[in-house]
């Protein structure tokens, strides 16, 4: 795992890059690291909420942070994931008696498969939640910290249908 601090001028080495930053930092990351993100799986976990008012999003209607990120990084494999999971449930790998479930959205099927495999390898359940158009719905859906019975059955754990 590689952690890049804001002040660093680092070389990105991972195949999967998780942007665990506020939405407002995406532009600067694209400016500084855009060339290094070419061909990599870039995971957007941001929620473009106006944190001053909590009543609006900072992206145009019908768009999403990851759609904007994909437009800015056309040669990257942008996915949306982890944005509706709490850090504590990711760390604990549990929500009550259930395995924490990560929903993964994007149009690159290979990238989604890779991220889902990585999340499952970390002890999490992970699901393909659809294509890029699903991103906006996920942002509005709340939290996946209480998976539905359907999610629990199909989350790729031992004994599941997948």
C-alpha cells in the first residue's frame, strides 16, 4: 500500500489508486498526477456535497464526481466505490452480524472485477452495482452499512450464490 501526502511529488506505483480525499481535491490530483493515472484503476470515494449547507451537490444535475473525474482522466479506469461505507465498518469488516458490503460502479468490467476481488481479499463483501449511470443513484441511496438480505446472499462469501 502506498500513501501519498499532499505535499509530496510522488510516483504512483499501484494498479488500484483509491482517492480518499475530499471532492474539492480531485482537480488538484488530476493536475499533479493525471499522467501517472493513465491505465490505472482509479477509485473515487468522494461525495460532492456542499458541506456548508448540506442541501446541494457541487456537480451539475445528472452528473457525478466520478463522471467528472473520468472526463478529466479519459485514459484511467474510473470506478465509484466505498463512498457510502463508514470507515469504522470498513475497518471492522462487519455491520452487526453482517459482512460490510462495498458497492462498485463503473463501465469497465475488468476494473470492477479487479476491485471486487481486492475488496473480498480484504474480508469485505463486494458487489457489482452497475455501470457509470448508477453512480448518481448510489450517492443518493444512503449507506450500505445495513445490507439487505439479497445483498447478504449474493455478496460472494462462502455459501453464497456467486
